[in-house]
């Protein structure tokens, strides 16, 4: 095929997706011009680069007629292991090649399984994905890997003084991919394998070798993506990036890379990947504007699935006409027409954006509450309290959070915060899942948007960065009195048990924390300090030996909380304080499964609310759940939004507000449910 024919074929392949991109940009910009604000554009590009790099790499595998489901896990595993080396003292400039090599090794493993052992690519790469996620978590052995922020590492791969430097790297990688695919023997043989593997083999080409190379290249790109991911998202956990491999595949398929192999569109893959980013970001602007209370992540999943299916259907139909089209000579006139259409779309998009900015009406006063979760009853109560404050203050509430309160949703929460800043809301209340928000909060400072931290608030590493750079937008802190809550739990438990303590020489009390965050240790410290104080001061127990045993567990995997319970049982614990709902859920499940008699001599005290604790209390049977401490989530949301409103109005705000915990048990839980403090869900 002539060069001019390939050019027109490429234009025709990408004209549809380019048109869709232009229409979406126009739509989102007209609805809210802040969609094309430089902060939002920067955020979109930063999140786009690692996805697009993964998509470029997987194109080599798709070209052979295969698929690689391990690229997301390879990216995260490379970042995790290299980040662990950095935390142990390795310089950053050595961490970078480690990520690339780790990705390459994973790609080679996939290539060996698929090309040499003839295992179907879907099965082989799925197994590798699961294995390396688990193995990397075991090797790293700590919950979070934290990469540095505001260093040469970030400036080289993420944000160079406000410019998304990653896009330059992406263009370089795309150019290299185009050359390799279309101008080298390796690329031609890879495409030949995808078109007709048997014919390629019969022509004397080593199919095994070039399939292996395709997977090795794909793994290398995954390692490269790990560099850009970790430079943009400071906190990496083993579960980060779940589903990112599917989005990379979707970007390639949407962009015109054939799902059955033999045909690759590098430019189309870049456009397809960017389309998904635009949809995700645009929905954050569109849904609140239309007063649609949908989680934009879920809506993005729906649209992505539909687009992928339609793209593959279109590709299948197109394949039926390939031979006929290849036999035709494409007139130069058609090349000119396609070029004119593309140029017209570019001009139309630019004019439309300018029109949107010039004629957009004034926005309603808005307070954004960005939480750690959205669907759990605790966060729904926070939203209800925030809504009351906004109604009183005459503000619109924009309440958003990730689908679940888990560290792997950190990029989702960052995206929601970025959207709020780009939307130029009047004030923000923020509760962070983890580290990695200092760069966005500095943007809030530049935009003169006051921020109120609430619940767990902003994590110390980010807060210190804001203060040291004199770019701290946080005007108020609305936090739970976790230490006081722990003290309240200790007081209630001691009053119930002090007679039993007086009857023995030694009494063991256990504490199981739900994670290793500041709030968890504040609860456990408050409990331990108060229980020891009461035991030493009460006349009945002051001469007795009271031991409080702490079991700190980072997460709920591998039955960690159940294991902590069994350890405390062996130590002779007669009472246990559980600092969070995840602990209680796992322990109650163990009790319900038939272990009730094993723990019948232990008295439990909980924290938070939820169905499990209510059911446990209503049983009124041993082992006994004496009661629990509830955070006033409604008041927490109310005060956080209220302080944000006061700051947005230019009024003086309270620097720190602490919401107390409340004791609830079988006697008062129905009353507290009516007050939205105790909840089901």
C-alpha cells in the first residue's frame, strides 16, 4: 500500500474518535468552562500518561492476536518494589531503571508462558497478574509505599512548573512505537503473526521468538508506566490500579487496534485512551451541574463498556471489507477532503471553547465535600449533615467520594478533588484516604479556595509539605475526638468489669486496631491510658496486675483480626476493645461461624456502628458486646461544611473543632438511630 493510501486510511480510522472527542470537549466546556481550566487539563494529562503508555505497550501484544491482562499489576508491582528500595535508602535515579527492568522481567515471563509453553494468553497473563500482585505485597510487607513529592523526580516525569512534562515523554514513546511497528522487521513480523500465524510460520519466521519479543516490549512499557504513575500519585498500595489494564486495552480497541491482531493504530490508541480520560473528568463536571447524584466512576464504567463493545463490533464489520478496500486506489481528492474535515473539527472545537468561556453564566455558590467513601452509611450521614449546613448558608452541596474507602481508590479521590478545584468551588471540606494531596492543595491555595480538613483530614506528610512551602489552604480542622472516644470506651468497660478484676491477681485486656493510621492509634492510646489510670486509682483494683495488650493490624487480609483475637485469647484476655468496624465484622463472623463457646468468657467493646454490631447486641448472649462508641457523623459533616461556608464568606472560622463520641448499647441504640448517629449499612 502506498504511503498516501496509508495516510488516508489512518485519517479515516481516527476521524470518528476525533469527532467524538471534539463533541465531548464542546459539551463539557459549554456546560462548565472550568473543564478546560489549566488545573483540570493538567490533572487529565497527568492521569492520562500512565494509562496511554500501558495502552501503547499492549498494542504489541494485541498485534499478535493475544492479550495481556498483567500490565496493570506489572506497573504497580514495579512501582511498589522500586519504591520499597527507595524507602530503604536507594537513590531515586537508581529506582527508575529498576522499574523498567522489573516490567521487562514480567513481560518475559508472559512471553515464555504464551510463546514457548503455548498457554492461552488470557489464562497466562491473568495468572501472572494475580501472582505478582500478591507476591509484591508479600515482599514489600508494609501497607503503603510513599514516593517523594516536589522533587526532580516529579518535575522530570509529571509536572514541570505547571507543565505536564509526561506528555513529551508520551510523544517520544509513541514515535518509537510507530517506527518499530511500521518500519522494522520486528514490527512487520509481529503484525504478520496477528494476521496469519500459520502462514507466518510456514514462511520461515520464528513465531515463538517474535511473540516473546511482543510480550517483553509490553512488560517494558508497563515498567515505564510505573515511573509516571508513581511520580503523579505519591502513595502506592498493592491494590492500586485495579482495572487499569482493562482501561488500557479499551483505549487500544477504541483507537482502532484490531482485537484479533494484525493491525495497530498507535495514534488511534492515544486518542482512545484520552477519550476515556475526558469522559471520566467531564462527568465530574456534568453530573453535579445536572443535579444527578450518580458516582462518576460507575457511569464511566458503563460508558467505557458500551464504547469498547461498539468499537470491537465496528472493527469486526470493518474486517469484512478490508480486502476490497485494499484493492482500491484512494484518490488524492479524498486525502484532501479528510484533511479539510479534520482541520474544520479543530477550528470548531477551538471556537466552541472560546464561546463557552465568553458566554457562560455565573455559577451557583458551591461547597465541595470530598470524602474517603460515598456509599457507606457513615458517609451518607456526613453528606446529610453537610447538606443541612449548605441549606442554612444558601450554598449548593457537591458531595463526592470514591466508591469505597480503600487506598487503591486514592487516584479517584484525587480526581474528585481536582475537579472541585477546577470547578472553582467556593470552599472545600476534605477527608483523605492517604498521602499524595499536597500538589492539589497548593492549587487550591493558588485559586484562593479555603479548605477544611475533617475526619482523618490531610495526612501529616502532606500537611508538613504545605506548611514548609507556605502554601497551606487549610483554614480549619473538624476532627473526631478519637483519643476521647477511646477513653470513653475504657471507662464504660472498666465500670462493668472492675468487680471481676478485683477477684483475680492478674487481668488481661486486649486492643485490636483496625489499621495503622493516626486515628486508630489515637483510639487505642486513649483506651489504654484511661484503663490503666482507672485500674491504678480504683480502690478495688489498685493492687491488682492489669495488663493491656495491643494488637495493631494493617488491614483485614488473611484473617488478621481473627488471628489477633486468637492470640489475645491464648494470652488470657477477658475483655477486648475493637477500634473499628472492619475488626468487628471479621470477629463477629468468626463467632457466628460456630466459635461462640470458644470466646464466651470475653467481653467486647466496639467502635463505629453498622448492622453487625446491632445484631450482636440484640442477641444479648455470650460472648457479650457490651456496647460501642459512635462517631457523630452527621455533626461531623455539618461542622465541616459550615466552616467551609464561613471561610468562603470571608468570616472568621474556628481553627479546630472536635466532635465527641457517644456511647451506645442495647438500651439506647434505637434513639441514636433516629438521630442518625447509629446506622445500618
